[in-house]
């Protein structure tokens, strides 16, 4: 009897031991990649805010009808095909059998619902505002009618802001999906974690094939030094938005590598042109001439940025180098300052809580002090920065703009057209009827040559009016653990991570 008991006990231990080893093996086989960026997103509702910390994540959860390929061409994504049957009627046929994360199948009804919803949200509406009507022809066909021809519409339908939602899920959540998104993308949302730690998992039924990794986690680490330390210790696998000086450290680490590539973004100061002292054009010009951009590039970006002459980035269609911009010239700055007649030479600059931006603000502060302007710096949390500037509470703010479609319209229309005042993008509240007319015309014509000519004229007007303080075209610096494979850099900085893989740690 004792032998039987001992035998059964041994068998039990054997079975338990086998189960434990299996569990450990399964743990090892789970592939997880942890990505960190400098700010947590305000929302994961893709139609709500044109902000990179959110769109880098929603890019993984959702899909758009179209996308821009690596050559800058519009190609189908959720669409099977698209065709203009008249200049103002676009027919889109959907790929069949695409699944949402909740198991529903994508139909034309979801697309109609999504586009109508986009038209009700300022940030997404600006991408597709030429649409006057959208209807389902059948389960897999959508017809879009435009109020006027629109050359940038296809680019707008390829932007992450115009991601397609699940109608049933969105309605059930009373249109509140900021922390509970459901899309068709390669990764499925699991946990919000107050936005500090957002967890996604691979979507098994993704129509382009299940991702190679099982779990994708986004962590917000505001301090650049802390993000670097987390990368060095293996706490995170990919670090976005690294300081250039930290990039040098990454390059010397045998376990890491640095990606430093030009983007489609521009760093700039927004002047609120409706309030003093920036309601004065000569004062705005004085500030522009006082900015030592090369010093900013050398001291903050270690040369991985170059002085900008236009709000449109050189990697964006429509850019021109024929507009001089504002080279650093202290004497001209003082000349325009006197010409402005402004006696209260002080203002406050809003800056979000990004250490690199704060450093940049401090150099701007020193530049302006040299010509007799007293600039104060007010540092705001990202959400407050967006909200308060949308409401026009600022005199000036420091920020950046990414061309998510690599076309100048996505810069000029949302950022500077009078129809876009406030939350839609135009936080300078700039208004110029001639500028509006040129940008509007560029949206109507299809000829690339004619569009480019109009975009150049628009940039010439901006040169004269100076509603912005144009600063730099900078690289994005990304630190990557060598175990991570398949990362594809996107100049829009909204990197799609569906092809990621990682060696088991």
C-alpha cells in the first residue's frame, strides 16, 4: 500500500512538473514588444484629435479605406478598388470578409456611419469636408458624392484621422470610444491604463495576416533620460522621439541601434494673430528674424535638424525653396521691432511638457531677450496644451506639425485656412482671404503642376504675413533593441508596426 501511495505521489509530482515546464515554455514563446513615446494620448478615438501620441497607436488598431504607399501613391487598404465615375462622385468597393475586433464583418454600412461621424468631428472633418453625401449601394459598395471637386480627398481618406469604425460598437458605447476602441487593424485594444500604459494584442483574424508578435504595449515616459534608461535596461524595446544627444549613446550600445531619418514635420511657433502683441505683423517679423535656428539645431538636435524656410517640409509635395523664410538677423529683428511701435514687448509662450520642447523654448527666450523682448514660458500637460490653445487662450505656443499625407494641403488648410480656426488646427487664428482663395483653388484642380504653383503662391503670402515663427525640419530619432526585427520607418512618424517581430528574450 505504501508503495502505491509513493507511486501515486511521484506520478503527481511528475505531472505537475510537466505542466509547470509547459507553462514556462508558453511564456517564452509569447512575443511582446514595448514601445515608449514622450506623451500619453488624449484619446484613442481616431476621429477626435490630430495629435501624434494618439495616431501612432490608433494606426495599429484601425484601418482606413486607402493608404499612401512608400512611393507616395494612393493605394487601397480596406477598399478593394476606387473610381471616380464623375468628378464629384467616387465609388469605393470594399474587400470582403474583413473582420472587426468584436467579430463583426465590415460592411458598407460601417463606412457610411464612419464617414458621417467624421464629418461631425472638427479634426477629421477637415480631411473630407468636400463630401456632401455618402450612401451604401450594396453591402460592399459605397458611393461618395462631393459638393465640389477635391484633389486632396483621396489623401484625406488615407489619413489615420479617417479610420473606419464599427457602427454597432460605437452606437452601443454612446459614441464614446476614447478608451475602448474597436477597429479592423493588426492589433486589438485590451487595456487603457490611464493612458500611461496601453496594451494591445495581435488580432488573429487580421485581413492582411496575423502579426508575428503577440503583444504590443505603449508606455508614456515623458523624461527623455528615463526613456533612454528604460531602453538600455531592456524595460522597453523601442523608444520614439529620443533626444539627439541620447541617440549618440544608443549608437555606442552594442545591443541597440539608432534610426535617425528626416520626417514630414516642421517645428514652429504659432502666433495668435488676434491678440497683442501678435496682432502686429511687424512684431511677428521681428520675432522671426531674432530666431537663431542653426544654434537650435546644433545645441539641441546635434545637427540632426536644419533651419526651415517654410511651414511645408521639403519631403512634402508643394514645398518650395524659392521662399527665403527668415534667416537669423539681429539687426533686422531690431528694425522691425521699432517699426512695429509695440511698447509692451512681453508675452507668454505655451509649451507642452516635453523636455526637448522646453529646451527649445529656452533658446527662443534667450534669442528674444537679445532684442529686448521678454518672453515667459508656461509648461502645460499635453491635454491642457491642446485644449487651451484650441480655445485661443494663448498668445503664442511652441509645437510641430506633421504632414500625415505628404501633401501640402494637409498643412495649409488645417493649419492656416480661416475655416480651420481653433481645434481644427488653425491656432494662430490667421485670416487672409487671398490665402484662403489660393488654398481653396488648389483643392479643386487636379494638375500637379498647377497645384504646386498655387502652393508656392500660398507660401509667398505666408512669408509676408508671418503668422508663424518657422523653426526647423528635424529628424526623428528612434532607439531600437537589436532583438526587434521588421520595424519600418514612416516619414509621417505614424509608424505601422504590423510587420514587427522580436527574438525571445
